[in-house]
C-alpha cells in the first residue's frame, strides 16, 4: 500500500478542489471573509483525472508524482483465481454485470465544527470536535500529526448532529485549529459552510466493477469472480483502504453457498475528495453486487428470484449447536436463518398474487416490478489481533466504566459515541435491567477523553455489541463484589447470595439487602469484608472474538411510467435480523433511516465531477436527496437469531437499511422493465426518470 504525504496546508500542488492552501483567523466571520478575498493564489492549471478506470491508463495525469499509474494497492482474496476461472468457464450459465457504485456525499444535518484552545498555564490543548470517536482523533493528531504529548490534549466530542461515517475520520482542520490556538494564544472556532462540506468531507462508495457469477444446470452457484477499481480520491483517509478490501471483499459470500470466490481490488488515486466509510462502508457495495447478480440471473434463466435464493441459501445454524459458517472469503458467520427472513418477506408481500397484479399493471401504461435483496453484513469490527494481522493500525475493543455512587445512583462512562443512535436510552436500559434500578437513576457519559477511558468510538454498527458488552462486563463485576459485601453483612457465604431485581438475597431465606444498601456500605465500610477494597466502581475493556453478522430481506415494489420513465416506489418491506433487540423503537428508527439512504442512492443521489476535477453538483440546489414524499410507509418486521459470542446476543442495526435497500429498489426497476419487454441488464444509479426513459428507447443492455 502506497501512502502519500498529506500536508495540513498545501505549499506546492493542490490535488483536488478543496485542498487548503491558507488559513485565516479573525475576530469575526466578516473579517475572515474579507481577509480571505485579499489572498491572491497563483495556480498553474494541470490536467485532472477523476475516474478510477481512466486514472490507471498509461499516460494519465499523476495525482502524486512518485506514485506511478496512480495505484495505491492491488489486493486479492478468496480461492485461487485459476480455480474460480475453471468454475466460471465450466458453468452452464454465467451472469455478467459491469457495475458502477456511484460516489455519494454524506449530508449530516450538522456540518463539521471545531473549537481549539490552549491553556498556557497547564500547557494543555482542548479540542471540541464534531467527531464520532474522540480518543482516536486524539491519538492520530498527537502521535502522527502534531507530535504533541497525548496527555496534554483533551478532545471533547459532545452530542453530534449525525455522522454516517463521515465524522469518524481525522480532518485537517482539527489539527490546524489545535496548533494555531497555541500560536495566537486564543481559542479558535471553525464551522464548515455547506458548500465546504460537499467538497471537503470524505465521500463514500465510488466503485467500478466487473462481476461474473456462474451457475450449474440446476441453478446452483458454482463460482463468483469480481474485479473492482476503488476510487480513493487524492489522499488516504483514516479507514479508506479498509473499506474496499476487508469490509467489501469479505462479504462477497453473501448468504449463499458459493464454493469458489475470487475478488481482486485495485485502489486508485484521483483528483477528487478522499473516499472513506459511509453508512455501511463496503458492505453496501458487496450486497449491491451480489443481489443485482442474483435477480438478473433469475431473469436470464427464467427462474423465480426468490426460489433461486432459497436454492442457494446457507442452511440455518445457531453457532452453538451447529458451528458458525466458514466462508470462502475469510469470515466465519456467527448464526443465521436466512430462509426465515425471505419467507417472512414473501408473506408480507403476498408474492403469490403479486405477479398477477404485475400483468394487469402493464396494461394501464405502467410497468410494475418487484426487487429482492437478501443481505448480510459484518459489524462490530473484531477481534483486534486479527485486525492487526490484516494491517489495521488500531484496536477494535471498547471501554465501559460503571461507577455506583454511595446513594445507589449509577454513572456510566462509555467509549462509544452518540450522534443520533440513542445510546443514553439503550445503555441505561441495559444497566437498569441488570441492576434492577430505575432508568432515572442512571446517567450515561461519553465523548470526553479526560473523563472516559480510551475507547474506539462509534462506527460499523458496533456500539451495542461492543460498547454495550463492555458495560455488561463491568456490571457483572459490580454484582460479584456486591454479593461479597451482602454475604458479610448477612453472615452468609457469597456463593449463597442471589441477585435479582435490585435485591441481594440469601438463598432459601427471606433475608435480603437492596442494591442501595450495598452501595452505601461500599463507601461507608463499617461492616465490611476485611479483605475487600471499599468502593463500587469498575472499568472493563471488551474485545470481541468475532464480528457480528446481521442479515435480512428487503423487498421493493416500484411502478415505472412507460411514457416518462418516472419511478415511483409503491411498497418497501424489510425483515431484519439484528439479534436480540434492546429497544424496538430505536431499531425501527435505525432501519427507516438506513432504508431512506439506500433509496437515495438507488434513485436520487450521486456526486458528479467534470473532466477538470470540479464537483458540478456541490449544493442542495444540484445534489438530489430523498424527501418524505418520495418514500412509502415502510412495512417492517424482525426475526431474532441471537449472536452466540457476546453477552447481550445483539448484532447491530445502524447500517442494515442502507445495505439492503439499494439493490432491492434497482432490482425492482429492472424487473419492471423486463416485464414490459425491455431486457436491460443495468442502469447506472441513480435511476432518474431520464435514464429509465432512455433505457426503454434503446436496444442496449446497459444504460
């Protein structure tokens, strides 16, 4: 992997629109704007390259002069390529797709904002930052950018107005403000204008892929061959090289028993904004590829897309009585009942009558289509040892401290970060349930590197499975110590103490002490075990033994106007299995939000650069996102297959909607076109009315 330098301010060659060359500090916003206008920069215009396929061609402009061919890395995973080539060449049917998973721009409701300050008396920096992981930002900024002692920097990430991955990375402005606050001896605040967010916040997706899936004469998958060009932008961002490799290639098994898989990914530099994790991060790209292939293969072979999936699903397993499923691409799934979610989805759709309605619809100037997506994702990145062996430069544990106050109130300090996930509710539910105390007696603290132990933040649907498990480990230690205190006070053995519903009870008797009694005794240890430390405060680090693997079935029903190409989403059904559910309302909200973002990619969104490297739709006037009236009322359901390896049995829900929705919608549009005799293999997302209309007028297979 080639790693070009990324200066905080550019002194020689800017490599994309938004590369900063100067920094203005002023008393007011107006003064800063005037001073900015006074700066004259002489630019020599150079040729730009914005497309990954064009960037690797001989003679293409070099983004970095010392990196030939603009290639960052070449990476392969899976079975030996010659074995996969043989499987594909001997297949009875091969479905081939050339796909573009277009570039997306995250649009959190709150733009990035920072305040940097320096306390000369204590020689200490403080950075307030709209980040998803304060400790990681502190580590990267101190150890790898500024060279400042880590204990001399406090990073605070308060409640943040959305992130979707784009606020998980270390940005130039964080380091610049921290450094400059000492230079001028004043606090400095910077907030991005929305047009700056479009050109400077890390983008997502941007893959160009050729995929081939082979089937035997009975419809069983025999092989999958994938070649992907991943656009990384002009510089490497924090997680950028992990997204198109270990978060993408490892998910190409999907839910299917494919015996031979090979994926080849080339990471490419271009004159565009850096690309990094965006809600789903590699998993949506993998799911889109697989699920588009499955629906198209069914159309080509004249098979029912649901039946083709049932035929190729991995059989049910719980990870306890049956071992986890070992994939061809390095993962071992924890537990799954993939047939169950599709069966439930078909029932909700009333699939048996849908095809009749489809025939009727085509007679009324409308084409009706249904699209399926049966997805799987890997969440809660883990374990740290394997991540390190694969090249990650961070651990993927989480910290959870539970501090019981003398009055029995509880303060929780978590390394997970909240920016819309509802941690304050869900984590409090866990503590309340385990300790038997009211939720109002519990406070959840996060986001301050000075008060919370070193944690890894929130991304990859990891908060509950990793952060929640760390909290549970600390609660278990509190209960264990509480039993010893209770045993001493009630003159019993600790082994004879039960704890339930906030009461420590001697087995077989009515002797008991409340949780509050034990808490007070821990801090006023007059009647107390002589070999036990006072206090009731525990800290735990939880490093998972494996990813968790949520999965589900998403079904979209669309109506396509034959005259205009307009696509209307009529129904959207999701059946998701996220393991045990702590708060059903929060889970449903996460699914709804993710589904809308997935629909946005399918029908509305996409960043467009011109040949000179200018982002041509860098504002809300030009970058289209879904609105409330673009989507129907969602029909949701859940199946529960607990995760066998974490104490809560949870899997993760934050990204599921985004991963499952996009292929379901596109598959539905293609199905509608085929029902009208238009045998289009693919339409490049977003599927605007113009693109769909042109596809219906053209004999081409791709549009």
